[in-house]
């Protein structure tokens, strides 16, 4: 299984709602990532989990709350979002870290969740 | 975080022609990767080239890396309509510490292959 799955594919929420995005991989990867991508822009890193521990938080507002319940799952909890948070949210995983010398650095991406905040 | 530059920003070619995209970066790297993204979808890893490699091939893809100029190019030969997508270069933000976790993406080239 060389796939990263994400649910839901689309999500529309109001600014007072609480919702969660889910990501799953069964490749045995121990690094998992959340990215945010606005239209016509490259992905921007939000969070990195390594061995189920949060390693990087790129100054993301607290209305985004990541969770890694086990080595295969990654969640992103959303609360009190703003319309400018509307974007494609991508999950990725990798066997090794991006800068590792030994190889297998490539990241496998899920199809993303298209989020619209009204 | 730093972002590399890619050019051109957009490229439109006829099916069967070759497409060349360029990427420049600013830091020392130990590898550089290319990804493809179809409209509104996830990214797909295409190829990785290490800093001690100058050229790498994978099917119709050819990647070069010039570490002295901090630049890379992606050549797609005999293009097909299905190659229509955005192409991003990416490299680790560092090779140790927190930087090694981060993949820094270029701004991307939007390729349109006209049938």
C-alpha cells in the first residue's frame, strides 16, 4: 500500500464550527506532515510529526491543532477558522526526513482536503 | 521559509515537443526533488537527484543539477496532454537539526500541453 488517504475531500464550515481533517498511511513512514496550499502557490509547511511527536510548528495559529494518535494517523483539528484559511490542506508522509543523507527522502502526498470557510 | 525560484512560471507547448523547466535555490543542499501536481490534487514525487549527481533519468524525464550555480532543470521529452500539470522543485531546508524536516518548495511552473 503506497497511498496516503485524506478525508474529507471537501469541507465547508462556518467560522464557529469545529471540524477535523484526517490523514492515514500504511507505508510504515514515521514522518508525517501537514501543508497548506493557496491557489497558484506552492505548499506551505504547517506541522511535522516525527515518531508521533510534534517536531515542527511553523508558527501556525492555535485555531489549527494537530494530533498524531498513532504512527499511521494524523489529524488536524479546526476551530474558529477565518475565511482566509480557505485552502487545500495536504497531508504527506516520508520514510526519512527531507534532509537525510541516506535516501528515501521523497514525500508521499494525499489528494488533499479542499476547505472553504464561510 | 525560503522559496526557490522556478522559470518559466507558465509554459504552453504542443504535444510531442519537449518541455524544460528550471529551478534555482539559495542554500547548500544534499538533494533536490521534483514533484508534479495536477489541478487541485496532491503532489506526486517524480525524481530525486543528490548533490553528488549531475544528471538523472527516469523514463521521459531528465533532471540536471548544477550545485555551483545552485540550479536544476527538469526536461520532459515527447510531451503528452497528460503531462499538463504544475511542476515544483523542492529541497530540504537543511541537512541537520530542524531544517532536515522541512521540504522547501519552489514557486512552480504551470505546464500546458496542447493536443
